[in-house]
């Protein structure tokens, strides 16, 4: 098991000082764009958001230390309109380097974490992928052009409904959303080539292992509330090989996984 990185702000994958510095730089950048008539604050058009997205890819994903290199992932991150997946009040921050609130005490993950997890999932055009924790639907939208089918489960009904409507409206036709507890997986659609969890349990839900194909990948944050490691599991010959890849801070998985735990 390798722990390649120094301890970082667990939400964002950034050192705190770096994060504040980066935020300040981003705000200055927004002011500059504003002066050039490119402000996303007022009535940003499609092109203005596209420019912010390209900048997000260059400055947040490709930069040394982050090193996202998967061409398909970079393309998806440059194309998927993150601002469409956040509440209107958050749109102006949609391409900043951090998570954002989406209501119901939940968050849309930081763009870097979405790109990192997608890269670790090693997506293939023929893959059928299961996501636990639809949230805003953004992670599912990023996966959509990279794989054949995405099945995504959300436990908070209004969030799942909103994500489903947004994904449909934006044309992500190969994504199916179901309201329910992802702990049990999606048995009717199993087995999956890859499974990604964007909420954190303290142990791997056994049904997810059962529903993973041999040779499949499982990318999942594991650990106590807000202090977890992101793990990549590979299923080979019925056995799981695991690697810890990044300290992270996700919302805890709720539902059945908490049964039997002290309140
Ligand atoms: N992938 C999301 C991030 C969502 S945050 C995005 O791109 O926006 C994690 C989500 O997991 C939350 O919406 C939370 O409600 C959901 N969640 C938590 N426990 C769950 C469970 N047992 N089954 C399904 N979803 C769950």
C-alpha cells in the first residue's frame, strides 16, 4: 500500500495554505476576466463558461503535483458544464478549485477529485459503471462520454430526482439514476466493469464486491467521517487487491452501512 502524498486539506486535495493562495489567485483572475468583459457573474454565456472550464483543466488538473493525464478525462472535464449541476447561487464559483454545497447537507466534489477518481477508474468505451452517490449528477456526466452505461444510485430522493432531470435535459442519455441505498448495489444491472463511490463508508459493502466483474475496478473513499483515504481495488481471480491513493474528505455513506453503529 502506498501513501504518496503529504497530508493535505482532505476536502480538496490541496494544502490549506495552497488552497487559500489558489482561491485568491482565482478571484484575481475572475476580476481580470471581468475587466475584459468575460465575467461569469452576470449573465455568463456558454463561451465564457467554456473558457473558465479550459482554464480549470490547465490550472487545476494538469498542473505539476496534480498530473491528470488521461486524454478522455481531460476532454470530459473541459466539456461537461459543471455550472449546470450546482444551485444558481453557486454558479459563479462552478469552476473554482473546491467542492460546493448542493443542498441537503451534500456537496459536489472538487473538480480535481472528480478527474482523479475518474482516471483511477480506468474507464473503457465498453464499460458498464455503477456510481454510489449521484448527488448533483456531475460525476455521472463526466463518466458518460467515457463509458457505455452509467448506473447511479442516490439515497436523498430530491437530489436524485434533480440530478436525473438535469442529466436528461443536458443529453446524458446513457446515465440511469435510481433512488435508493447504494449499499446493496444494483443487482439487476450487475455485473459491472467498474464501481465508484462518492460517499464514504467505513468498510467496503460486500454486495459491491459481488457485483464487480473479475478484472473490475472499485474506487472508493473509506474511513471515519471526513477523514478517509481513497482506495483503488482490483478484483482478480475473486480476490481484491487494494491501493490507497489519496487522503480525501467525503460525506459519510448513510443508510444500511450505519446499521449497528452507535448514533
Ligand atoms: N458524485 C456526486 C457527489 C455527491 S456527494 C456529484 O458529482 O455531485 C455524495 C452523495 O452520496 C450525496 O448526495 C449523498 O446523499 C449520497 N449518499 C450517501 N449515502 C448513500 C447511500 N447509502 N446510497 C446512495 N447514495 C448515498
